[in-house]
């Protein structure tokens, strides 16, 4: 009997930890998306401000865009709550 009562809070605690980690993953991913967007916007403004687009500017923008798209593919999957 004692064993069954200790398992219920453990399952509840595991569920709460799982929910917290899911929210933390999503928050980190959203922070990364906003950071990459800010970085690409900053680089674009800096590159186009002088009216001349050099090869290094193109490489920097391409690299930042590639990493941004890669970050988008790393979106955490949604974990559905299971009864058991």
C-alpha cells in the first residue's frame, strides 16, 4: 500500500518536470529565433547603409541566414500528455 501512494506523487512530479522542460525548450528556441532575426537585420542594415555590397557582406548575410534556417528546423517537438 505504501508503495502505491509514493508512486503517485512521483508520477506527478515527473509530469511537472516534463512540462517545465518543454516550456523551457520552447522559450530558448523563441529567444534564438528573435536573436537570429535581430542579427540578420543588423547585418543587412550595416551592409546596405553604404550603398555598396561587398563579397564579405554577402558571405556574412548568407551564413547568418543559413544558421537562422537551421535554427528554425531545430524547433522542439510538442510532447503530448499521456495518461500512463
